């Protein structure tokens, strides 16, 4: 119905006006997305640090690597849409390969007789479980982060050839793939570690000398070779996640600036590369700042704000059906 780039910003603006759209864009561009993506960059830095320096790794080295990765991916986004989409496509394939390798690690450990069978026996697996319903609600809430990229395609609607076909197919296939992948990853971890080990990374560090559970999985199953393989796979996974985030957030900035809500100079498209270079630079600088400072404390609060805006976005579907019942809709969900 609204074939414009910018994701939720476009829908909120059409339904509720510029003020609501500005609040969404400001929170998303300068608070929510950079903070959450800074964690991904730090994970990349941590795995890279352990892979290259081992015990000599330190926090500031990891932060520096994470910030450098953001700059490099920013350059890829500047070069053009085709460059970053090819990179993301390759990263997506390798992500699924990592999931397969992780499952093979779990099965290998079980075959060796070193697995944690107790995790799959109900009397033992539920031992010590919380009786507080709020804890289960919080667990579900944190799982929502898994599906964080469900809306990414909508940020580039104008750059899709057939969005009325691509969006529903991409959404359905992507959500199913993510759900299955994360389920299998957690299953693999439960094959190899006790619940206590999974929660307490210090305990794992005493076993295999790291605090990166994916690397530990590869090491336990296949030794140093497995550790290196898993590390490389996770690095590629982080790379793809960050590259896509920079691409989407920059389009949000561009769309907001085109309407005059953000400074107009951020809306420009470079004639040589046909990409919003100024918006991309803004994203890169903002993310880098969050990487260099400790943003972990902010994420629980920002996630609450983010899901509030998602609820507002969902409400625009009902509002626009009431307000514009005769508008052309390529596809509908429900009746």
C-alpha cells in the first residue's frame, strides 16, 4: 500500500503525523539500533581477539576491532547496494553453515559420551526452575531480539524490483529460518553444556579457557580446529548482521531527512555510487561511539521503547484500514 523506503517511519508518519514519526526515527537512529548493534560489534571483536591473541586479548582491543569493522562495512555500503547485498547474501549462507557445524559439534560430543543427557530428561531438566511467571515473561521478551531483523526489507522498499512479492516471501522464509536456526543452536548447546555452564561463562572459561560459548563448542567437539572453524563462522555472522543494520538505518535517516524532519543535507544521494553517503557516515559514527562506550546498561531500557514503537506500527494497519478502506493493497493479512 505504501511502496516507500524507510520502514516504520513511513507508516507512522502517514497514520499519525510528523511528530510521532520524528520520535520513532530519533530513537531508532541515535539510540536503539546503534546500542543493540554495538553489542554485535563487540561480540565480533571478542571472538576475533580470542582467535588471534588468545589469553592476551583485552576489552579495548575488542572494542577497536568492532569499531574498525563498522567503518569497513560503512565503506561497503557507500560503494553501492549490490556490493553490500552480495556480502550479506554470502554471510547468510555461511550463517546456516555455522548452525549445521554447531549441531555436528553437539552430536559429536554425545557420541563421545561426554554430552549432557540430563538436559533432555524432564525430572532433571526442569529442576530448580523458577515459579515466578514474570521470569518466563522476561525470557520470552529477550527471545524477541532473535527476530530483530524482521522489518529490514521494508527499509529498502523503493530499491526492490517487486516489493509486493519480495516482502511477504522474504518475511515468511526469513522468520522460519531464524526460528529453526536458533532452536537448533540452543539444542546443540544443551547437548554439550549443563545449564549452569551455559549461564555462568566463568565456569566455561575454567574448562576451555575462553568465555565465548560458540568457540567452546567447537573446541570440545573437534579441538583447536573446531574452535577456529566456529570462530570464523561467528565472525561472518556478526559481519552480516552489522552490514545489514548500517544499510537499513541509513535509509531511515534518508527518508526522514527527505520529509524535512531531519536536516535536509542528510537526504542527499551520491551521484557516483547512488547511495546516501552522508546518512551512512552518520550511522557509522553513531555506532562507533556506542562501541567505544559501554552501552550494555542501556539496551534493556531501549528495547522497551523499541517494542512500544513496534506496537504503534502494528496499530497503523488497523488505523489505515479504517481511514482509507478503498486504498489499493497488493496483499492483506486477515479479513
